C-alpha cells in the first residue's frame, strides 16, 4: 500500500511539473519587450545601449535603452517602443 501512495505522489508531481513547464511559453508569447517605460531600478534585463548588464540596474525613469516585459500590444499605448534604440 505504501508503494502505491509513493507511485501516485510521483505521478501527480510529474503532471504538475509538466503543466508548469507548458504554461511558461504561452505566457511569454503574450508579452513583448517595451523600451522606455521602465522606472529606475525596475528594468527586466540588460540595457540595449550597454549602460548596464542586469535586471534592476536602470539609473533613471523611462530610459529609452531599458525595457520591461508588458502585455503584447500595450507598449506603444504606454508611450514605449517595441524596438531597441541604436547603440551610440
């Protein structure tokens, strides 16, 4: 009886893990990078202009080189750009 409970728990864990893995690509497909909307310290990754290389390092609000992930189709409504600015 104990072995059947272990097998059931393992199977349930695998199902939950698989569901979590398949949900991530669907969520990512519903988002886009939006440049120029991140507040200082709230950017999602490296600056497109090379000003810094990590999440959370934006120095000023709405820097055109810093980006956030936003719902697809909402970037330009927020005053941002979906294309990275040119490096200088």
